[in-house]
């Protein structure tokens, strides 16, 4: 996946469904596959999405991969409410929903 992501001008590397794996293990594994140095590591998924939206310029495209339609993420043994869509809307328009 990192090889494909390297086609982007800038990549924000984050976590998804940690389960019992550590944040640093996930981030470093993805980082090893990057083919350029123009990336940022952000361990918290919600913060990573907010950062991507906040940094995007007028002609930029923000591509969020992996969570899509899902409404939660796995952290340890717990399912935590989470939505890419809600996080983006919150960042863009200050809209808060029940899953934020």
C-alpha cells in the first residue's frame, strides 16, 4: 500500500483498526514502503483526517482510504465510534454528529 501511496504529492500515514498492535508498529511498517520523504506520521486516525482536510489547498484532492462506509474502528478489544465522513464534515463545516 505504501508503494501506491507514494504516487501522491504528500501522504499522511495513520492507523486503522489497531486491534492489539501498537501504533508505532503500524506506522513504521507503512513508512518503510514509502518511496519519498514527503509524508507525515499521525497515530490518531481522527487527527490524521482532520489534518489532511485542514492542509488541503484549493486544487488539492484528499483521498481517504480504508474506512469508507465503516462506522467504528477497533482499538484493542473495543469498537470505538468513528466515521471518515463525519470527521471531514466536522473539519470543513463544524458539523458534529453522534459518531464524532
